[in-house]
């Protein structure tokens, strides 16, 4: 994974769902602040174990045209 880190970005929580105790599903949007960066949508599944939250699954999808602000 030789890709550079993401450029400066604006993050937005689109939706969060808690289908069961200790489980959260989050839909996020990351929009690059400059025209040369890439933006993406993300879907994360988090689980809580012993008082800590862990990332259990993730899906990140680049978007070609950033959403309107």
C-alpha cells in the first residue's frame, strides 16, 4: 500500500445505526478540501468489547465527483 495519506478533508457522519447493544454501523463521507485530492464514502461496523470500540469491518468507496457542500 504505497499510496500517500489522504489530503486535508471534511468529514461528515451521514448516518449511524445501533442494531444491537455493543454494535454500531456508521456511514461516513470524506470530502477532500483541495481539487487534487480524492473523496470517498465509508461504511464501518464497530463492536464494543470490554469498554473499547473496535473496527470489525470497513468498506471505503472513492467518489469521482465530490458532493455539493
